[in-house]
């Protein structure tokens, strides 16, 4: 059995890899000189209730460490892919409340659980283009959750002067230690409602896609690196 299949089937193996990866990312987080933007706006919004947090898959690896847990709980959605399972295990390690969403089976029951968590004041986090891409293209899921919940939408991105890109579909950014970094929370401007026309949904998609890219570029600028995604 391949390592990929083993991770998909074994919560223990996913948790073990998450422990190693989490230790490395926590070390990078501690040794990076971070500049932060938008955190006060996020905290002010959380004072009013939960929010929907969206990020590009390529900028998601540090999101669990940068979420202000003391200001509000976050339930991040992930799939059963190897990266998804490890990500879910890592999120649990830092005090978040991840939920596995199936790509093949009905998610009706899970969706009810998510909506109940929102009613209980839990924010929802997800990638805009994950779990399989295409990269940097907002898929239907974040738009559907925005409509279903009516939550304010915030975008997140991080960047560091010392990082490497994985040879994955999204060229995921992974930080290195002892660099200069930045992470940004930016509120999306377009509101979402249950009753939206197809044109309004596509307008929201375009707006969110631009907001995610702008957030990534802003993090790059603060970190002093060339803009990427």
C-alpha cells in the first residue's frame, strides 16, 4: 500500500506526520519576525459573531498557527487527501475544530453539523481553490458556504523572505526558519445572501478571487518579496 493510501486510511499516521510537520511549522513561526495586518479588524468582527475565512491553498499551511484562537473558535473544512488529513490533524493540535468533508459521498450530515457550529458561534475556514484546484480559481464551495451562512468573509495569506515551493498542483509555500514574514487578514467587500442570481454569484466569485490574490500580494509586500500567489 502506498504512503498516500496509508495516510488516507490511518488517522494515527496522519496525526504522526502532523506532529512532525507541526513541530517544524511552530519552530518556523517562532523564529520568523512577523508583521501582521488586519488582525484587529478580524478580532472586531469576531466580537460580533463568527466569520468565513478563505485562503488560497498555496498560502494555507500557516493559517492554523495564525488564527487567534482566544478570540473565537474556528472549524476548518478538509478532505480525505493526504495533505487534507495531515492538515486536519495539525489543526486539532493547535486547538481548532476541523471537519472532514468527503469528495465522493453526500456531505448533508456534515453540512448540518457545520451550520450548527456556526449557530454556536464557530467560524468556518476553507481554501478557495482546494483541495485539487485548479490553482488560484475560486471554486463553488466557498460561495455556497457564504450564501448558506451569510457570514462576513475574510481572506488570509502569509509570506516569508525564506521559503520554498512544493512541486504540488498549487506550488504550496512552506516557510523556512529565521526569516522576515507577514500575514494578513483582509475583509472581502462583496456581501453574500441566500437569494443571489447566477450573475451575482459570478460577481462574488470574481470579487473573492481578486481579494484573495490582493491579500497574498499584500503579505508579499510586507515581507519584502516579489508578488506571487
